[in-house]
């Protein structure tokens, strides 16, 4: 899932429209999880369910770590 799509879906859950600055790069950093799925099985929790849990956590005032996401990082150094 793209960061833009995740933000859009969280915006729907919180009743807000996400605001973006800048543009996506013409290239994407992709990960193929096929080997992980073969070794560990397919995730039992969907992305939508996980986002529902995270949104609920935030609404309930669950603690946050306030750490940078590094979503803008493109050199692999996190």
C-alpha cells in the first residue's frame, strides 16, 4: 500500500482529508513478501483490520512513541 492510500484511508476513519506536500517520486521502493509468505504463511490480519485497530488506539488515547517515520527516506538508511 502506498503512503498516500494509507493516509487517505486513515482520513476516512477520522473524518479528515489528508493534506500532502510535494509529489511522489517516479520510482517506488517495493518489497516482495512472497518468501515470507512461504515461510510464515499469509498474514491473518488484513491491512484494513490493522488500520482499524490503530485508529481505535489513537481515538482511545493510547500511548504514542513520537518517533520519526522516515517515509521520505529513499537511500535505505533509517
